[in-house]
C-alpha cells in the first residue's frame, strides 16, 4: 500500500515538474519608473500542490523579475512594495513556454489618493485621538 502511494506521488511530481515553466515581466510605478525590490508572487492552486504554494522573487534595479518552475495554468500574480502600493492580476502559464506580464503599482498619484498620503492621514488621526 505504501509503495503504491509513493509511486503515485512520484508520478504526480514528475508530471508537475515536466510542465513547469517561467513567468517574467517588469514592475513599474504610476509614473512609469521601474520599481526595485518589489515582491512578486504567483500563487498555485491547492489541488495541484497540497496546501498551495507561492513562487516568490524580488524585482531587480530595472524592475524586471523572473519566476521559474511555475506549473502550467491560470494563476493569480501579486506585486507589491511598501510605500508604492500593490496590484494583483492573472497570468496564463502555458506548457513549456515563457509567460510575460508587466505590472504597474498605483503609487502616490499626487491627489492624495496614494498609499503614502493615506498612511500620513491615518497617523495624524491617531495622534489627534490619542493613539500611538
């Protein structure tokens, strides 16, 4: 019984590994500037990988990223960086291919709607009501 379960598990792992591919792209802010050090992650379905699995990386100085060994399928991709914002989209990873997706973080758009301005407003409010 244990041997057959082990054999089935190994075959499933080989199928997943055989169809693993690459996701590449660039992360920019609302002005089009490259975002260095943003966290980019692809979340894989729990049915394919028990407990689910996230493939993560950081963007380079030119905003580029590469995530390898991503299983074939349509997966949510998330990018974010503190003080710049975050965004979520979907990426379609095809068998034996490279999926390219470019993501734009909202950033501070200058009209008070950006992440940094909301944080400053919250801190002022906490100070007025006596919070820390």
